C-alpha cells in the first residue's frame, strides 16, 4: 500500500474516537452500539465496556466483530472486521481506561462519556481489544471517490 494512503488511513483512525461496533448475539441476531475507542497504531483497537453488557456477552460467544468509523462532515468511512478479545491484564485495562478518559475529556461535548469510565474494574468495567483482520476505507472527499481494501499488515508502517 502507498505510504501516503497508509498515513491517511492511520490519521483517520487516530483522528476519530467514536465508532459503531456490531456483534452477533448467541441466537444469531445482530447487535450494534457506539463505543469510544483508541488505537495503538499496531492494528489493534481498544474500548471499554461494562462486564454485563450485551456486546461483551456476544464477543465471548462469537469474537468476530465489525466496527465502522465514519465522519459526517467529510464523507469518509472505515469499515473494520476483526477478532475481539476481552483483556485480562489489570494494568492493561487501567491503561486503556485512562487513554479513553483522556480522549473523551479532551472534547467538552464528550467529557465524562462514556459514563462507565467513572467506574472501576471492581465495579464492573472491562476492556476489549479488536485485532484488525480486514478493512475497507472509503474517501468520497475526492473525485472520483477512493475505495481501498486491505488487511492489518497494510496499515502498519513497519513492513517486513
């Protein structure tokens, strides 16, 4: 993948912080919800959720998920498919919660959101990591629109 396009996609992921996560319930019905996220730049997306949330219950049964990051001002979107896993390391969970809190509190309109960030791990908060397997990036701010598909390795700057 062209390094300029790789940077554009990575900038889009890191320039956003809210996405729609889609999971499958045990009965096969879809469930979607908004998550506040951050990425580590290495093909992983992290979000916090309540331990009793439908999304976590669904992920524990079926870890394949879809995530969509969109932009309403500039018609651009990133569709991601990947495998979600609940984090088990307390230090990593605290790190993720801290990073999401910093991101959400940097915008007055989202300060204190999601409300579960005010809770602790002991009171029912956990974190999930999504390993990106495939993506589709659509940028309609240019004419003609640009659509690019790829895998996690296409997003990484350190290519082997």
